[in-house]
C-alpha cells in the first residue's frame, strides 16, 4: 500500500481527465484502491429505486472516485 499525501478536506487540483484544472476539496480517500473522491468532479448519474423513505425514485448526481495519480495537492 502506497503512502498518501492527501487527507479528507485537502484542496487538490485535477491534473488529467475531463475535469482538468479544477480545484476542489477531497471528500474521501481510499488507500487500498489508490483512489480519492473529489467534490464536484467526475459526476455520474445514478438511478434510485423507490423505497419507503424515497417514494419517488429517479436519478441523483454522485461523485465517483478518481485515481490518485490524476490529482495534485494545492497549498491553500
């Protein structure tokens, strides 16, 4: 397992991909998978089934994990 320089709440910049150049905060870190979840980046639409709590169902936007090599820490 590699050592990470990121932790929850850090400000990072996306280096590669569709969101290149975006600066945002880290929501979670997954060291075993070498991935991080960044706020507002790599958004995917997910379908939700109707449940007792959520009677309508429908779609939500969810942030998906990004590989650690595609982000760079920014000093705030």
